[in-house]
C-alpha cells in the first residue's frame, strides 16, 4: 500500500472514530436528560418556556443511538488495530 494512501486512510479512520464517540456521548447525555423529565401518565412532558411537547419514548431512541455509535466506534477501532498495528514479537529476548 502506498505510504500516502496509508496515512490518509489512518487519518480518515481516526476522524470517523472521534465523530462516532462524540455522537455517542451527545446521544447519551440527551438520553439521560430526557429520561429525567417529569412525564405525565400518558408519557408526555410539556415545556412551557419553549412550548414543546417531549415524548418519553424518545429517551429509548437516544439510548439506542448512543449504543449504536459506541458499538460502531468499537468495531472500527478493532479493524483499525488489525490493519495498522503490528503484532507483538513472540521471540524471547534472553
């Protein structure tokens, strides 16, 4: 593989990992925030300040998006390590 192409691929993978982790953290924060809202008996919360109705089911969706983002980042990191990291030497150094 060409050295320039290899460096470019490594950079793209690192950027993708960082973006996925940032998305995962953001979705997790929103999930925790939305889960803590005082919903009524039908699962809705009305914010008087912004005139917005929040549904309780959205917290689950944000949690799943967070899980998917972190899982993709984990898998991509494993693939990155398999492609670009050299395995440790098994030779004894006595």
